[in-house]
């Protein structure tokens, strides 16, 4: 089985999913020098499900003339593989990473790449660059942007006299109005939205998972009010549940099982092929007065191992591929699946992203995108999403559930602070 780039946002929190596998010893790096092309470098990628991606990245590597770059396509639980490999001298020189994690940065496992961004930093999507930045330094170069957004059928909304929802109240009302015996108003995933949405309702309420100064970002009554709307959708029976495919697949939407669906940008070509012009896209609507809509974004990045025997050569290759070779960057984003280049200038020039719903998606990613912060640990994520699931499906009290989550997240943030001091 293979993994597509969509799994980066598989839980709405930027967590990549995979299949457990042993790390193995075939790293592609021997630490020596090659004949004629400079040092040998090993570059790792997770195994994409999109046809042509592996051949493309190997083609990019072959075109580089200052090092002999060997691409390793790594099936299985890629995050576990790389985490283990970074602790050894036999791991990759350059590697794709869903992060890096705070532990990898604080543990000195990755190389500071800040200098690669001289003169181009402002051209990268700020939302996806933020979680790759720590202590004012940048630790990976974003490759492409993936995002989630709301799809809606124009004809069904028009028949009901509705417009695309601009607020969370309108989303609840519109979903209720569009629900019939044959069609549900909204599909947020078979779990009611806890997995796919993650922290999106909090950002749409003007809040954050973690503040810029490292404190809990949702210890506010607005958080409980936002999450109570998700329970209202569930109680109204406006949500499609038990669909044959989950939220990342647009099948329920294109087959007419739901009038609106939360999914990813990757679904747009399939939706367009099936529905033509009879659909639009929107961000998750504002959940509080004065707040802005929100969309989750994520990006795998290219990083350099601190254990590489050729750190400068590895940095030079990363700069060449992900900073200088904009033709490769555009090809990687748009020729194998449907994604947004991490560079704002490239997104503006891509014809397929300059009109219709695709152009709207680029605007949402730029203006309303958020990415899971570095300090949002796995323990914090589990505590929050478990509470969100109980609120949606069991009717648990949002205020009391969030109080418990705030305590757990606060303890996690204290632990992270002590570790960094």
C-alpha cells in the first residue's frame, strides 16, 4: 500500500499516517565520494500514492551535478523510520519530514536552514513556514501546500434559497435546510468531524491551539460555543454518517449523498470532472463575531540530518531543489495530484490555480490558513480530539470537557518549556 500527500492532513492536525514497518538497513548512503559528481547523498521520501511522483523526484536528483544523490522511497510508517534513523550515522543526509518535530529540533538532530531563505522567505506561504520555525530559525523547506476546505453544490443551495455559509450559525441552519430523506446537508467524516476538523473550529472562533508565547490558546468561552455548534449538527441529524468512503474521498459528495462536504484540495479535480461548474468551495465559516474563517494547511518539508557527513553539500542540494529550481517545484505540486506550490509567486503563476474554485482555494490557504503549531504535542492532540469526539457524538458538556483539555495541554506546554530550558 502507498501513502498520498493527503495523509498529511488525515486527522485535521497535520499528522501523517502510515503502516508500521522496520526501518531496514538500505539507506543509500555510504559516506564516501562518488566519481565525478561530488559527495554521495542519500535523500528519503515517504511513499506517495500518486502515480509518477517517484520517477519525478529521481529525475530531479539525477539532474543535480554537484553531488551523487540517491533517492530512497520509504514505504510504511515513514515518521517512525526517520525518527529512528536520525539517531544513527546510517540515516539519510536529506529527508522529507512532516515537521521537523520539536524533539528533533531541540535534540540537535536537524540542521539550521535559515540562510537558505535569504531573499525568498516572504515568498513562502507563512502558515506552513511557521511550524518549521523555532527560536527564530528555520529547520525545513516547505515543498507543497495541502489543505482542507468545504465543498458545496451550487444548485442544491440555490434550490433551497441559501447562499454559501459565512458563519457557523449559517452552516448549521443551511445543513438543516438541505437535509432531506435522500440527501444529508453536510459530511464532516464518519465520526461527525472530530478527526477531520481538529482545531479548525477554534481558529474560526479567533483562537489558537497554542499562542505565540507558548500558552494554551483556547482557554476562552468562545471555544465551547464553537464546539457546541458541531454537536448541534449531530443532533439535528444533518450530518452524513456511515458513508462508504470517509471525508478525504469526495465520493459521497459527487454521488449526491450530501449537499456539502469537508474534504481536501486533492479532491477538486475529481469533483470538477463529476459536477462541472455545479460546485464551489469555502473556508470553515467564522465561529464568532469579528473572527475570520479558517482552513487547515500542511506541508512536508525538506530537511538535513545533523549526522550527515556532508551537511553543507546536503544544504546546497536542498537549496538547489526547493529554492532555486522553481520548475521542479511547480512540477512536483501540480503534475502528480493537485496541490499548491509552497512559493506564493508560483501559486500565482500556475494557470490551473488562477480561476474558479482552485483560485478560491489558493486565496483561503493564503489568507485564512493555519498549521498545527510545533508545541502542539501528540499528548495534547489526543486529549483535545477525544474531548471533541465526546462533545459531538455523546453530547458531553463543552465547557467541562475543554477545562480538562486545558489542564492537560497546559501541563504538556510546561513540560516542553522545561525541556528547552
